């Protein structure tokens, strides 16, 4: 899987925009069970899996005193480090 680029790599390559990442964060915040989010040039990411796989994001979104801003930052980090699949 090391050959599969991260969302961050795709963002740097301009295959995914900041708007795509922002929309993915919004989608997760609206529904944490979102299993497929399509972004950019046909890339799909399981948002729920991406957040659950990232230890800090998982702990932050479930912490009762975490602020909305902190939760969004944690989700964004998990999404940027995830490896979307080309669809």
C-alpha cells in the first residue's frame, strides 16, 4: 500500500482540492458513519474508517469535552493521512 498516495499527496498534486477536503470533513461531522466519500478526480475514501484508523482523531471525536474546532482538525488530519482509492 505504500504506492497508494495519501490524500495529502493528492492535494499537493492538485488532484484533490482544499474544497474537497473541507467537504469531506463536513460530511464526516454531519454523519460519522459515512463509508464512501468521492472527491477530486474520482477518488473515494471511507471517512469512518479513516478516522477510526487514526488514534488521535478517534480519541478526539469521541471525547465529550473536545471542541468543534479540535474535532474538525482531528478529522482533517485523519483524512489527509488516509489513502483514498481511485474509482
